[in-house]
């Protein structure tokens, strides 16, 4: 492809001298670059294709970085990156890894926040605007938010406050009529009505807050965008621009299959097949999904709940087959937990499933709406664990977050059979809110059914009986514990191996018993150590004659650091763990 | 006062046979009871006075507990309690303590949730409605929410989902034009417009979601309420009833001074003076307030932020004196944190102040909007600590919540001078988000200024140098540590006393040094042990030859349990602590 115009653009300033025709050509070139790049590397596809023209028009009219753009979730910021000095990260395969998939202040003065969770842009923009006003500035502050992100409570709190600020703030609503999945909620009926009526419908969500409201019929038309942006630039009051764009614009399949093309794995543009195929292996998500479908067929009171991510949290099956037993609440995790609590209170059997990183959005609801009320809802936590992923999507924090709330029973299955048994128990019992940390690894199946009875809380299971060293391997790290035990055998130590099953409590009887013939207890958890599981074991033994080693992640935000690097850093390999154990045993010998 | 009608009411059924005139008399009787009772015991005054008529009308028209009422925050549920078999708790002083100030399922089958945080009722009601639909029921589900509570994100998520549910759910908006303080936000302009136009304004927030909207001009008029409730009873679709009530209705002073009478201490109805007067003692809130006012006068970039509770979090001064340097975001803690992050990013100096129990509402924003971005905002956490308060307002959880998030520096001052120094440092530095746990106790002042320099993170201060036993007393519990040290002296132990200052890290150098001549380290923290400060010390020593005792609260929800009882239960008296220390020392001797 030829990039005649793009080649000349190294900075938003270069854009401002282009003719309208050149701007149109630029949009075609950028769209080509995006399609090629994202099909090669994977990434957010649909959201970025829909935002090409609007991003060009924004940079044409406003003066970034003095005028400031705040992208919500920021998975629609690729064109922004291309126009602000980072185009090589999209055109040159060798530089593909030099930028993240989200806005990142470390990359550019045109980015203001590291963002990856939704619904935050308006509030952050309110902050920039208020900072401007007290420090003394005159720039435009522009929040760019998708319609999907408007379903989250923080976005509403932002709208409500922005509307009353009485100062320059411009909120660009990118309405492509899609969240990751389809939208749900009364607001979306209003957006649809506003699209139909070209912004003229009687009841207008944005106008009800008092915003100066502008509608852009074709948000992929640079000319009308420029016209509107010019109109509101340097406004002295809060403005909403509601533009209708096409998600996946310019790539037919993405325009049709909006959800599948929201985020893609690398694929071949010609054959349209994935680049890394290999055999499909069943995931824990599939196991969740199959189990829930079977349960729901037999029991009409089972209700699956997702906050806009059904397919990646094991609710694909319910979504496909059931209408009344499946609820997508939008990106509204807080509502999801309260809804689950209410359903359980009324005798239904709710199963609310989340990604670890997003359950962070609902601490107060877990505590107040659910735990204090002790309603027997089932919560599934997916993707918990150390990962090489984006800093905004780490699965490190769910154990400290959930396990320190009274009343909630947080379980950590180690195998397929245990996961199924725990779901079965959680759904059928009615004494506790139960959360299950779905293993974040390849499926391990023993073929041996596990009895769905976890009534006796905090009862750990001794899987191998040994002496001197005891290994408590939590959830998916039980298997690491097994490897450690095997390696210890090689040096003559017959370790005890324990599957604790319960994250939320300490098996005092078993731990006391270990004191008889064990010198060292180690804990393994796939998450941050601070506030986590291992510290409880350390506390239990802290006034006793036992050495404890806690293995897990350090308290730090990591951004796309390879898993192997992190495992080395945190001593999470059997080799490093055994070395640490040997060192402690040596210390004990020295003291004695 | 005579309670001719109320005397006949033991159950909502008794209400249904009354004439309209008797209902009116009943409302007068109940209002008298409320004024008398709340002036005697203290409690929520204004919110309950405004809801007398609506509660009578609700119980007259609907059939509780089959039809279900969900009260938001539920500090407006006293009349509901009076009508549902609990009137003696309001009429008989000996029984005043038999009910809590909020709805409580353990008290009555007419209550469905233990509630004390705002903005949850619509989502919880959605749950009851969904449960009804999957289990098979036909009852009405009614959420009752004040206008102030509508500023929280969870309420919006609830509205958005309720509107799209397509089933029976009735949302009664009790619009008294007040939050605890005045309302802030675009929504409130719309509510005002709707009140002025009697619900006929062009732009209608509720209609924009698609709700079937009904306006009740006088929400203290039983007849029009009954008429409207009858109209919507057994509806097959989502309904909003927007009623205008008078907060504090029927008590002149409360109608005028709505904020002061939101929640009252006991007072004399005739003289109107408080029953427990005594000399006014300056609180840490006053110190915060005075300090911020002085700073803000000199520095126009200081911005105080509150989520609807200015006066109890040390922002009264800013509120009174400044317009542009004070922001009340409504009950929108999430927005408050993102706003602070944005202001700091733009070079302003935000100070966002919360009650411990409410900062729970903003975990994801602390993590994502603030900590990942590492913006130097100052967060104040008030009322953290073990308390005899309501289960929904415990200050136990802020340490696990905040201290396990990377990048945030969480400080625990022990005196007035340290609190001031920490605020000064937090506001002026620009390397970290800093949270300060404002001591929850009587002010301790040494008169000796503390240098506002905490640049060297995790540096503990050894206040008294001793041996054998080291006491690490965090924040307000430093003073308990001092008492323990004094008592240990009596038995011949000269303990080391440490003020850690930093909640978020471990002073490895100092802790290592203690190993030389100390056998036992104890930690004292005013909060839940699980996930807290002490466990980090236990983990640090877990592979070393040191005994550690962690003192703090157990993982449990307590509801109005007296502080003395809790201190005994958790061994938080110097006597019990010293006994525990002696026991460990004895154990060590036995082993040696």
C-alpha cells in the first residue's frame, strides 16, 4: 500500500496543512495500516476502525497536547497514536512492540492516562478541566467515550458532574451501537431513538443533564466532524457531541461481525483464517459454560450474569440457549453483584461471572450488597493470576480483594472435577455467598469425580503425606506444588502436599498437626502476596516454632512483562523454590 | 401524645381498614413519635420525617411482605418499621435499642436487605424482580430511593438495567431536593425542572431511559400518593414515580436546616439544645479543616473534594470559604478519585477526603485511575478503625483495601503534628498518590512540630529503644503500644516502641536489626487483621527466628457491638496483650 500522505505526518501539526481531500486520503491510508497491522499482531480491531475519521478531525481542529484528549478504555486510540509520532509502531513490523494497545503517557505527551478499564474518561477529563481552571489555563478538554462504556456507573457520575461544572469540557460520544457484545439497558433505547431522529427525539438523555448537545449523523465523515468540532472548540460550557460511527468500518467482516472483530487474534487477511490455529483445546471457560447449560436446562431458577463479557467468562452457552436465564448488565459490575444478591434473596440461583481485573470494580457491592446480607449467590472469577498482560488487566488482586471480606467463601479449584464440584455446591447451598477462582491454566482432569460438598469450611486436603516440608499449593499453583514435591524427593525430602481448596480461611487443625514433624511450610499462590493467602499462614505460625515461605507476586504493577521473567523474579519455578527451602533448612540447622 | 390510631396498628394489614381521615391522623401520630424518639436517642431525623405519608400510602396500597419494599440507604425506614410490628422500638424507651437504624431482615419479614450505603436499592430490587420471574411469582417490587442517592453510579446502573427489564418494577424517587448536604450535578437541574413543571418538562431523565413516569406534586399528601400507587400497582413494566417531599416535614427547624437535621444527636425538643453538651473539643477533622483552609488561601491550586459528606471529613472550612477550590461530587466516590487523579495530572493539588467505609466504593478507581497513573493526589481516610457502629459503616477494611495496591503510599499519623506534616508532604510532593489514615480518636498533640518529609518510604521510627520485645503500634494504636510498653516495664521488660508511619511497606533494615536482641515483635492495628499491616510483618519474619503477634480485629461483620466488648474479644487492652506476650516468652523458654 502507498502511504503518500501518512508518510508526511509526524505530528498533529503536519495534519493541519492538509487539504480536505488529503485528509480523506489519509483516512484510507490509516485504515489500511490498521487492518494490516492488527490482522498481523492481533488487538482491538473494530473499535479502532470506527474511530479513524473522528481522530483525524479531532487532531485537525484541536491543538494536542495543549488541548487534551482522554480516551475511554483507550482501545480506540490507535489512529491517535499514528498521528502523534508513533506511526512506525503500526507500519514497521520491527517496531510493532514499541507501543501498548492503550494510551500511555510514557509513550507520548499526547497521552494523559494509562487506561484499560471502561467508563473513566469523563471523570478523568473533569479532573484535567478542574486542574486547568485552578492552575490557570484555557485549553479544551475532550473526553472520547464509546456508547458501551456509558453503561458503567463511573461514566454516569462523570456526566452528572461534568454537566454541572459550567466550564469547558467536551464529551465526544462514539456511538457505534455496540459494547464488546450488544448493548443492554434503557439508555440504549434512547441512543437508538436519537440516531433515528438525528438527535431530535423528545427525550434526550444528555440534554436532561443540561448538556449543550450536538448530533453528528455520520461519524465517519471527516467534513461534518470538522464542522462540528470547530463549532464547539473553545466553548465555555459543557458539551456533548453524539456521533454515529460504524464499528469495524472499512473491513466488511468486521462491520458485520462486530463482536468477533472487537478484539482479534492474528489472522490472514486473504483467507481470513487465524494465523496460529492448532487444535482447539477445551478451556475452563468451556467447562463452566457446559456445566451451566446443563444445570440451567434442569433448573429454571439458574441465572447467568455477565458484565458485557459473556464469552470469555464461561457464559457463552447460557447466552446462546436461554433468554430468561441469562442477563448481560452492560459494563456494570456493581449492578451485577447487587442483582445476584437480590436474585439469591428471592430464591433464584444466580451465577455472576467476571474477569479478575474487572471484579475490582465491585468491592463495595461484594461487601455491602452481598456479604453483609450473606445471600447465597455464586461468583466466578476468571483469569486470576500472574500474567504477561497489560498493566490495566492484571489478575493479581482478586485474592486480597475478595478473601478479606467476611462471610464470603472463596474457593480455589485445582482440576476440572473440582471446579465442577465447587460450582455445583456453590449453586445448591444456601448458607454463604461463594466465589470460585476458575483456574487460569490448561485444563487438568483427573477423571475422578469430586463430591460437591464443601460444607465444612476451611478444610484443607492432604494429598501426599510426608514430613519436614509441607507445601500448600493454592488453586492452579497446586500443580507447581506437585512439581516442587517431586523435586524435593530427588534430594531426599518426602514433602507433604496440601490442596487448601479454601482461600478464605485457615485449617487450624491441619496446620497445628504439621508442627509435629514439619520444619518448613511453603505457600504458593497465583497472585500478589500482599494481603493474600500465604500471609494468613504466616500469621498463623508467627507465634509458633515453624518457618514459612510465601511464594507469589510482589506488590508491583507490571506491564507486558513476559511470564517467564516474572516467574524467575518471584521465585516461582520448582528449582528456585527448592533452593529457597534448602536455604531455610540450612538456617534451622545452623541455629540448632 | 395520644396514639389512638397507632395503638391499633400491629401489622400493615391493620392499616388497610382505616378511613382516609384515620390515615391522616396516623401520620400525625407517627410524626410525633418520630420527633420524640429521635430527639431522645439521636438518629436520622429529616429523611424519616419526610417519608411518613409515603410509607403509610405504600403499606396501604401494596401487600408487604409479598410485595417487597427495598429502601435505599434505609435511613428513611423508621415509619416502615413502626408499621411492620416494631412500633414499640419507637414508643417505648425501654425498647429503643431493639431495632437498628436501617432495614434489617433479622428484625422483620418486611425487610429484605441490611443496607447502609447509598445507591443500591434499584439494583437489589432488580434482583428481587428477576428472582421472582425465574422462581415464578407475581408480586410488586418497589425500590424507594432519595434524590441524593441518585448521584451514585450504582443507582444509574440499576436504572439503566431496570428500564430494560420489561417487567414489574416500581422505583419511587423521594425527591426532597437534598442529599446529606445540598445536591450537585446536572441531574439535579433536571429534577428541579421536573418539580417546577409538575413532571412535564421536555427533557426528562427518567423518560429518556424509557420508564413509565409519574409525578406526585405533594409527596406528603397521602391521598394523591394512594391514587398514584394504585395506578401503578401490578404494572407489567418498569415504572418511576417521582414524588416531591419535604425533608424534615413537620418539624420547623428541620425543614429549614435540612443538613443539620439529616442526622441528629439527642436534643431537647423544647430548648432545642443538645442533651449531652460538654465542652467542645477539637477533632482531627477540625485540624484537617483548619490546615486546608490555610493552605488554600495561599495556594489557588489546592482543591478539596468530598463525596457528599463535607463536614465530617474535614472539608467544612473549604466549603465555607471557597467556591472554586472545593468540589462536592455528590455520592460519587468513584468520580471523586478519578477527578483527583486528573487534577493532579494537570498540576493542581487535590485533597479528596472520605469516610473509611465509603472509600470501599472506589477500589478500582484507586487502582486504575490513580495508582497505575501514579498521580500525586492526596486522599484522606477518616473514621478508620474498630467501632461499635452499624455493620454497614464499619471502618475496618481500608487498610487491606488501600495498602495492597502498588504505588499508593498509605500513611498513619499518630498525633496532630504528624497528621499536619503528612498532609503538608502529601500535597507538596509529586511522586506518589498518598493516602492518610486520619486518626480516629481524641486528638493527641505533642506541641513539637514534625518535619514534613516522608520521602524515604517505609522508614519506621524507633521511639523507645529496648530489647526482648518490640512493639509496632500503627497510627492511633501507637498510643496503645505505649501503654503496653509501660505495663511491660512493670514486669521488668524494657520494650522497643516503634511508630511505623507507613502502612504500605516494611522497614526491612529496622526489622532485621531487631533480630539481634529481640525475641518477640508485636503489631497493633486499628482494623481487620486479614490482609492488613501486621500480616506483612509476620510474613517478613516467617522464615526467620522471631516470634510475632498480630493484634487487630477478627474477620467478621459486627453490628453495634460495644467497643469495650470488641477490645476484649480481640485482646486489644494492654493487660491482655501483655499476657499474650508473656505466654510466648514462656513458650520460647520451654523450647530452649
